[in-house]
């Protein structure tokens, strides 16, 4: 069986991730007893960052089933392993049900009683409805993830085009269904943290951020494994060049969405909308968003313009890693200022919670990735590709 | 108008032969040459010994010029030349300047790219000596051509023809300037 080096490396990753995750979980349990409110704030941030990584992989996988293309074949098993963490992520969502009162103004009766707006929204924004929408979201996406995996492994063993056709048939509606589901989910999970605020662009921004992070993660992983069998046989410099171009496209798209939302709200300058941004530039927060602007957009954008950087694998992987961590800061900036509206605040649990969820996520991801063949075979579109220059 | 020989043209029936011929010619030291094919042949520019294209740098320069020009124009108009109170905002309101800056960055890059593409290709021009080569119209159908120009320092009317013969072309023709 090829890929022994890759598998033993993944073994190592899995062990360290489990240790980090276990330590994170222990710290979180301690933290939850010491400061329950802060625990839920940190946990929401850490959880949504890693969930976004899995969901971004889901979108990329469906895009690749629909479009094909050389860029995606070495990454297909990464995407498939990532979406198989969704059952685990559904399980890790459960603690949040106990924190609704700490997190969301609409779940505190005294706040709802005092606000006409929240009273009108109460039929939609209430505990049972929140739980039900989350259940539907996870049920549909877990089913999609399992089905995409099942057919993809059927495809490996047969020359019959039926599994390929079915993968495509599911990916088309899937890619339309996901933003629809995500709209309901992220309105509940992030947007409703502040009573007055709404933005129709917000969920699109979230989705693009997820795809960008997922792509950055997969580029780093592929760069790390590229010189080992079986990746060394198929992955070329041109492959990384194409992935770098795709990364640049998503960096620009993220900036376009993020700035578009800011420009519209800034131009309107209405109290209900602009307050969200005012909380997010108050005090030290404006330094956080300045750093995000630099490391989430300007630096990667200008570096990725260069052909040489896209073709130098170590440089490309570094840029991708920078984007990955900049997005971690971005998710923090989307959530935490709702609770600390006057200025920057960070708690040790803001590190422990992402470590806890992330450790478990990476362990599940590695376990899944190494248990299956590391490359896809029998995709009919793989055979028709023209020979690649190195 | 100049008269005389412009270059020697070898005609091939398969793109692999053209690619091989271009590599051989490059190895033999020829640089002032060009290849013609009905479709983009992967690796042909490198086989001809072409260095990296200057186009990306020109696009970048056009984009930077367009973007900084746009931002300066907006800043000058709104802060220096004709300050106007719009909704109580500061005169130098950067968010409102970004869309125009973005658009003119794209416009600057596109115009720079379009015109430098024409200029670097030597366009517009009405005629090129290569069109006088018999059967050259098949370069856009099913034949592949390699032209070594007389302007090449290594060019020799007899020696170069002999060299081209070693590549086993379908035929060799002269392009008259």
C-alpha cells in the first residue's frame, strides 16, 4: 500500500492534535466553571472557526465535482475527510444550546420584554426554533457529506460512470442549497448576537471566508505532503501555481464582500446598522481590524500577484498559513466585540476553545484521511487532462 | 522598403516536430526566430528560448498608475479643490474613494495591457514577410512553421538552410522582405 510515510505523518498529527484537544477541553471545562459567560463567548468563536473550515471544504468539493480540473484532484480526499468531521461538529454544537441565555439577547426574557423589536421577532427567534433550525442544518449537511463520500469511494472501484454522474447531480443542487441553509444558520449564530443589526451580505461574506480558509488549509497540507508517495507522483509546481491563483481569487472576493458591506452601511449611516461597526472599531478593536485588513487582504493580495511566489511551494504555503490565522482573527472580530463593545478584550479561553475544538477536528480529519486511499481514481475527467509541464 | 531575404521558413506537419525543431534551433544558438501554429502549443515559447513576458509588469504598472491616480484625483477634488460637506462626513472619506480607485485600477491595467500587447507585437502593421511564404495560410489550419530570421547574428544563407534540413521539415521556403 502506497503512502506509508504520509500515513505515519498523519498518525503523528493525530496524536499531537488529540493531546492539544484534550488539554483544550480540560481548560474549557475549568473555564466554564470559573466564568460561564466567557466560556460560551470563546467557545462560539472557536467552534464556528473550525466548523467553517469543514463547510468551506464541502463547497470546494462540490465545486470540483461540477467543474473538474487538475487543481482539485490531489485535494479531493482532503475535502472528503474534512466534511466527514461534520457529525463530530454537530455533536460539538450541543454545548451552545446551554449558552443561549448567555449569548443571545433574544433568549433573555427581561431583554425581550423591554424591546418591541424582540417581542415581534419572538415567534422566530426563540430557543426551540433555534435548536430546530440547527438540527435541520446539520441533518441535511451530514447526509450530503456522507453521500458524497460514499459515491466517491464507489467511483474508485469501478469504471462505470454512474457514481461520477450521481456526484455531479448531487453537487449542483447542493451548492445552491448550502447558502440557503447557511443564511438561516448564521443569522441565528452570529448576526443575532446584536439586536438591531442586519446585513443581507453578511452570510455571503461568511461563506467566502470559509472557502478561503479551507483552500488555505488544504494548500498548507498538500505542501507539507507533496514530496511523499503518492502525492509526489501527481503534484507538480504548476499544480501549486493554479492553487495559488485560486487562492488569490478568493482573497479578492473576500475583500470585495467585506468592503462592500462596510461601504453600504457606512454610506447609509443608519443607527441600527452602523452601531455594529462602531462596536468593532471601538478602542483596541480598530487595531485588530487593521491587522486583519493587512494579513487577510493586502499582504496576501500583493504577494499572490507574483508568479514566482505561487510557484515556490514554501512561499505559497506561508502565505496560505498567514491567511488561515488572519481568518481566525476575523472570526474573533466578528463575535467578541458584540460582548465587549467599548474596546479590545481577550481572555485565555479565546485560545483554549479554538485549541479544544481544533484538536478534536484535526484528529478526526487525520483519522479519516489516512483510513482511505490518498488519491481518487477512476474519475473519467482525470484521464482526459493534457500532459502537464513541471 | 527593404528588399532581400527576411528569413528561412521550415514547415512541419506535426506540432511535436515543431517543438523539437524549436528546441534544436535554440540549442544551435538561434534566437531571432518565431514559430507559427494553428493552436497554442504547450512549451513552445520556452523551446524558442523566450524569456518571461514583460506583460505582467506592464499590467501592474498600469494598475498602480490608475489606482493612485484615481485616489489622488478624488482626494484633490474633495479636500483641496472643492471641499463639500456631504452628510457631515470628513472631506477625506476614504471608503467612498475606494470604488473609483478600484475601477480605475482595472481600467489602467486593461489599457496598459491592451496597448502594450499591440506595441510589443509590432502592431498595427499591414503586411509581414511571413505572409509571402507559399502555403503559409495553412498555419491557421494544420501546418506548423519555424522561421529563422536573417537578423539573427548566427544566420548564414547556406549554413542555416543546411541546419533546417537536419530537422527533416516537410519543406523549406524563403521569406522575402
